[in-house]
C-alpha cells in the first residue's frame, strides 16, 4: 500500500510539473503575441494574420490546464457556509459526496469532449485564419478535463486517508481563495 | 422541470463544492432531463472561453504580480509617504492613495489588497496604528481597484451583457472610484483619527532624498496615464491595455529597477495562470448555462413577473441592489456577474435605465461583497496578512461598508455622477 501511495505522489508531482510548464509557456506566448500585434499595428501599420486566433486558443488551453492545478490546490471557490455549519464528521461525508458528483461531471465532459474531437476529426474542419485542424484545437477540452478528473480523484484519496490534514487545508483554502478576483 | 433543475442547483450549491462544478452539474442535469446532446456542453464551454476580451483577466493579474515582485508597489508607497507621511493618520491616507494609483494600473481588488497590505499592514502596526483599523482600511480601499479604470469587473460585465462599450464603462468608473477614495479619507479624518498614533515630529527629509523618491516612483506613477490615455486615444483597446501594463511593468522591473529574477517571474506567471484558470472554469461552464437561460426564456419571464408586481423603476432598482448586495456576501464577483447579469439586465433596461449606469451599479454592488462577511475575499486576505481574526476585521470594516453602500445609492439615484464623463468624451449619448 505504501509503495502505491509513493507511485501516486510521484505521478501527481510529474503531472503538476508538466502542466505548469505548459501553462507558463502558453501565457507567456500569449502575452508576446498580443503585444507584438499592438506594436506591428501601431508602429508599422501592419496587421499580422491569425495572431489573435492563436492567442485565443492559447487562452482556452491554459485556462483548462491552469484550472486543473487550481483544483488540486483547492483554490476553486465554493459556497461553504452551509457545509461549515455541519458537525465535523458530517462535513467529511458531504465533502466526499461533493467530490463524487464533481468527478462524475468531469468524467462525462471528458468522454463527450473526446467524442467532439473525434467528430471534428471526421469532418476535418479547419480554423478560419490559421487553418489548424479544429480537432487539435478542441482537444484541450477533454485533455484539461481528464487532468482535472485525475486531480479530483487524488483529492478524494487525500480526503479518505488523511482526514485531519484536510480539515486544516479547508481553512487554508479560504485564505487561498484570496488570490482570486 | 425548471423547478427541479433550480432545486438541484441550490442543493448542490450548499454542498460547498466549487461554483464552477455547481453550474456544470446543473447544466448536466438539465441536458439529461431534456434529452439534449451532451456534446453541446464541452463545445459551448470552448466557445465561451474563445473570446479575445477575456485575455485582460490573466494580464491584469500578471501585471499586479510583476509590479509587486519588481518593486513598483514599494516605490509608490514610498512616494506617497513623502506626500502625507508626516500628518496624523498619514499611513492610513497612504493606504487609500496608493490603492487609487494601483487601481489606475491593474483592474482587480485582490491584487491590490494583497500587495499593498503586505507592505502597509506591518508598517502601520509598527507605527502604532490599531491593527483592526489598519486591516480594515487596507481591505476597504482595495475595492477601488475594480472601479477606477482599467477594471476587471467592467470587462467581464461587457462580455456578459454585450452591446455596451468597455471604454464607456471605464470612463463611467472614474468618478465613483475617486468618490470612494475621497470619502474613505474623510472618514479616516472624522471617525478613526483616534486609532492613529499622534504625528511625530520627525527630522525633515532632505530635499535630495525627496527628489530621489519622486524620480524613483515616476516610472510607476505615469503608468495609469499611459493606460488610460492609450485607451481613450484609441492606440490600444481596453483589452490590449492589460498586455501593455504587463510589458511596461516587466521592462521596468527587469531593466531599470532590476529587482525581478527569472525564477520569480516564472512563479508569478504560473500563479496568474492558476488564478485565471480557476476563474475561467466558471466562465466556461456559464456559457452553456447562459444558453439554457435563453432557451428557457428565464430573463423574459422574470421581467414580466417583476413588472406585474410593480412599475416603479426606483423600487425595482432598490430591490435589485439589495439582491446583489446579498449575493455578493457569499459569492465571488466574477461568478455572480456571469450568473446574475443576463437575468437582471433585461428588467432594468425595460424600465428605462441607461445600460452604462446599470453596469456600474451592478459591478459596484457586487464589489462591496468583497469586503462583507461571511465570504469577503479581501477580508480574508487582510486577515491572513495581519493575523487578526475575521470577526475583528469585520467589526472594523463595518463603517466602510456603510460608506460604500451610501455611495452606491447616490450613484444609483443620481445617474449623472456616472454618466457625466462618458458623455464628455462622447462615448454615450
């Protein structure tokens, strides 16, 4: 059992690392694209073709990937006052029920996201200006949600095996919410 | 059937799971009940995020992060200290003034409270200010961040509401934003001066030092002018101004102040992306949700129902404000905007309010929610910085909430306060 946890932790941190890299580079590239668009348009009166499209696709991509990191860190905001009013023991069951529902949702979106990609693959639709296959563009939805599903299951795992740790984490979560808008 | 969906929405909400998933599950339940193809959900979610204007969100958060790590915030505070540092309650005034300058650069209140609070709350404590008051004024003044342009809630509002110009909203936010700052400073002078330590006669700062501080801060000080000037003159759009803010802050931090390292920058970018991801997950699931609202004609039904009760536009506005203040106490601003605007807007427009006026009222009312317990995000940040319990800060912030509500009501019933500047620039008729 102990080894299993080790493998899981290892996988978790690896995925975290890869997702972070993807997210950092997409956001940086997006900034570069938008800024160069302004510079080229205003200084050289030259509007670059398809830049905006690419920036938008990067935005969607890093949003879903970033959300998976936020999910693992418990940084997603919920309305917790009703839950907090319950006795501690009941809270744990409510949390588990919540994670169960969330995982079902994530699973369904992942499955139907893949179906969407497959159907786009068949029609071979291309993006309006850059002519990228839309199946590739849309694949960030199922991939992002697959990551979220994995992270959500890890959260359930945490909740099940180290309940006391989670109790503190919940309070920390509120301060972490802080970073949100 | 809509009834079943609404009940399940409330039940799932009370479970305390993230709002994004509450909305997502509600959409799922609706789709399953009506037998619509589920593939619509991922497709609509993608389309909901595939919007250029949304880029302002990560960029403004990023700009705030860079400004803190790069030392721009620190210099702004030192500069303000020269202005009012020697009067009684000086640091409290500085708190408000820096919030106002900061508001002219980034568009989010939380960036404001965490960065200014991290420097000023400890400084105020050291100088002998009451801790509850210091935390409260930091949290309260941060709400200016989302009202003075550039402003994140206005951008999100414009996306949700459609056909309202972001530039007009930005201009409309100027006077309300200045009003909050001014009223807060007056409140400090009138009600809280006994919570500040008496002014100390400290040695005169030599003129050369003063000049040095000003020269140091000038690069940060001209930032709001570049931003707002650029937007108004049409050199860049409000969305693009967020990218300009990032690049400007980045260039200054890297090459002039030289306080930003590459590894720090990586962390800031990652952090901005994660915060954005958490926020955009809600935006994404709200896209199919909004579609359902339209299909079921909920806004239309609500409008008809409200108008059957009363035709008094002032009364309707008051009810809407109370409702928004209530929603704001427990819900995140962006989520609340996306859920409530499509539902409330048709009614308000129908009874004859100006779209820009309505926009400011809705955003302002929800923004007050940032400093109201039980779920006021700015309060939580101030509490985690000062180490003071939420209850104590809540007590201290109460007068500031009252001030904000009074300003909100005056904006609501004297629309010219809001509409004056956009008219001046010809953005609205």
